[in-house]
């Protein structure tokens, strides 16, 4: 098979969706074992091509990166609306086209698919910008109409797609995220000069970072030396400001994350809703006990190992963090076993099986 995958999401700094895409591409290359041609395809402007190319470094995939100055975003939008030319005219012949939320050109033949990571824009439109809402709504509705098979990153998301978009179960497949192999318990540990609780998330209302801030304030008011280290981009809405015991480290390159996870006394993720919740498993893969919210969307990431707390109860999060620090040795091995399931090859095998079943 010749599989063409739209890698346009990789032009942004790599966060959850970008890392899922990288894991999926690497996993597909591993699972294919040379039997299939995996093509990373994108339509970008001149500046955006460089970060896409860098993100693909080290992956055994063919690159077909088309540069369209001056505004590739306009070109992609018009291409989707016009429905012409078919993607084969630009990307070459294909057996599978796996598109993203960034563009959905038509195709002459082959399997048509996409990955839905969550239905936040549909279920909770107040948690996203109008641009994000429009982009995702368009892709989700088109996917429900046209896709031979739809990939989802969790059973929970697949259930949402079935119930909210009316997609029958036989057209849905789950492919869990494949973690970066660098995420393991052995290696360098970051030191911030004081014990810290780590949180890795874009600062936006859905991630609910203020609950983590309030939990640390509670613990410090009781004499704890724990600090909160926040890693991630500024998003939108009210932003968390640095204060005594609260450190904003900003966006950190992926190479920094394993040491940050390993060095943390615990990991905290009070998100109100997720498609899967990769950082929870990433923390466990590095040997760090995780605390996350009780929302059902995080059940699969938590795996019965992460400690859970009501996202609207900072006091509960404070108590869970205390427990996570105290029980780190006890929960180390169960956390490592849980995280070991989420390999890139396993992700690639699931996606490849879905392509094959839809042919």
C-alpha cells in the first residue's frame, strides 16, 4: 500500500496532537516492515516547511512537502472548499489518504480516513477559540459523512464519535498514542532547587491549571516545600501568573521532558476533559506517580494506577498530591507496566489494521 498522511499539524510546536502524529508515523513505519510506503504529505508556506521537516527527522517515511507561498492556510482552505484537484494530483497515487483537521481535499479512490482526538469543539465550544471550533466542526462532520474508517485515540473518544456524530461502531477504530521511547525512568533528572510537582499542559480553561495552583498553595500553607512547575505554552483565557511556589517554565523542547518528569516529586493533571491524556502516561513511563482528574475521559490514561481527584476540588487535589509523593515507590512498577502498553509500534499496528480492514 501507498499511504499518504497529512502532516500539516507538525508545523506548530509539538504538543499532544503533534506528538500523537509523530508516534503514529513512526509506528506505521515499524509495523509496515518495508511492505508499505508511508508518505508524510503537507502543503505549507516557506517558513512552516522547516519545522515540519525537522519534526520528521529520524522517521523512516517518504516526504512530500509542497510549498505554496504566500499563504498556505488560504490555499488549504480553498482546496477543501473547491473539491478540486483531487489529492492524487498533488501527492501522487495512493491506496490510503489520512487527512487532518487542517485540510480535507477530495480523492479519486483508496481508503479515506482521519483521526479524531476529541470532540471538545462540539461538546464544549466555550473552551476553544471560534477559529478552532469552525475548523474541527467542518472536519468532524465531513469525516462522519465520507470516511471509510475513523481512527480515535481512546475508547472514550470513539464512544463520543458514535453518539455525537452518529458514526456506526463498525467504522470506528481505536489507536492509542505511542509514547516517545525517550520517556523511561533511567537518566538525567531535572533539579529546580526545591521538590516540585510537574504539570505539562497549554494554559487554557479546559486544562484547569488553577486547581493545581490552588492545591500547591494549600500544601505550602501547611508547611510543605513543594513547588508547582508548569510546562506548556500560553493558550487563552486567564493565565496563571508566577508567584512564590509557582514556576512557569513555558514551552520546553521535547528533549527536556524526560528529565523534567523524572525529577518531579509527582505529576498533576487537573484537566476537565481529554481525548486521552498523554502526559499522565508519560509521567508514569518516567517513574513518576500521576494525579489526574476524575473525569471519565481520563480513565484509560489513568489505568487504575494514577490517583484521581475532583477537578473542582483543590483540597482533594492537594490530598492526592500528598498521597502521590508518599506512595511513589509503591506505584512505580504498576505505573511502568501500564505505560509500557503505549508503544509507537502498537499504535502503528492498530492504524495499519484499520486501513487493511477498510480496503
